[in-house]
């Protein structure tokens, strides 16, 4: 599940803090109207429920508790548990989506000098951070801490702000940017693998970038760049490569005529198949077969 924030205005930081829970402690039951709560785990396990969804959060996990929804602990901590949190809000619109959408900045023109077009950014409600990203994020969050809650010593301390308001808001936006970049990399990697699987399942059909664009609801240029970033070749080259890999397997492991193999991997014209095969491997299909048989 993703939260789509529609801006401007941008979300803003309310307050940031740290919490320490003892074994047996349970997160409080509450609804925070107009406020989101980002939790980033440092140590132990925190058991949280938001409406019908339960989350078991360990080191490196993060969760954004939604504005206006009931959340609570659904079981006690089993060990000493530490986490950073920050409350943030927005006066802009937001909505929940199952997937992200590709976002591109619109080109400037004469009419846009004085008003910013609306734009969206997406944050996954929960995820896991690699150790280097986690340490970077915790370092930034520690710069913003104004509240320390420690159930172990039964105290809540309010601290003076370490930095000015403008810098605090800048650091908060950098935290959202880190989470967004992680979401983008994860979703891009997943989308690239889905497109790869689709191409692999349709190697016998002629390649069509328009069909890919329609199937996955992304612009052709975005799909090309996504596959190039993931596999260092274009979708069309990937389609041909998968065809050639299948052809090589058939040439090595069967005695089928080359004309049949060409048809099997999607080529109606055997001569064109031979041309593409030689371009890919440096060998004709006949010479390739002789080398391996």
C-alpha cells in the first residue's frame, strides 16, 4: 500500500522523538487526526496494528501510521525495544494507492512562471531499509529529536531544538526523499522483472513496444529506460536475446531442421532467422550446431 501526497503544499514536520519500550510494554491505542507517524526501528520488535493490518517491526523496518486511522499495539514487546519516530502533517490532499505511478516533471513554459503545477509523490506505508540507509536515516532523525520517551526509566523528556525550523523542515523532506528513492528502486526493480517475464513469455510473437506500454500502463520511453537500467539492453534487444537463447538450446539438444527451429522461436522467414542468429552469435545456425553436436 502506498500513500500518494499531492503537492503543493508539501507535508511538514510536527515533532520527532525516540522511544524505549521494556519487555511487556504495548504501544498505546490512538487515532491521530491530521497527523501521520513514521516509525523507524533500531532494536527489538514492535507489534503494531492499524485497523485490520498487523505489523511485526524489527531493526531496519519502517512503518507510516496513517492520519485518522485507529492504531495500537496488538501484543507486548518481548525484549527491550528502541525506535525513532516523527509526526508529520499536510494541509494538501492525499490518497491511498496499491501501486505507484511514474512521475515526470512537466516542461516549463511561458504560462508557468508564477504558479507551480500540482505533482504527486508516493511513499510506501511500510518497508525495510538496508543497514547503510538505516544508519543515514537514523542520524538525520536524531538531529530532529525533541522528545525522549523511556518506559524503562518511566520518563518523558522534552528537549530544546538542536537546529532552526527551516533546517528541520529541510531534513524532514530529505527523510521523505530517502524513503521515496527506496520505493522507486524497489518498484522499478519489480516492474523490470515483470516486464522481463512478460517478454520471455511472448518471444514467439513479434516484438511490440506499443503492446508493452499498453500492458503495463507506462510510457514507451520509460519502459525502454527501465529495462536498459536493469539489463543494459533495450526491450527489443532483450526479446531477440531470449529468442536466440531458445534457438541455441534447440540447436544443441535436438535434430530439428533449422527451418522448424526458426518457426519455433518466432521467425516465419528462416533466412532472416539465420541472419539474426549470426549477428547474435557470430556463427550460422549450422556451424553452431556442428560445434555442439
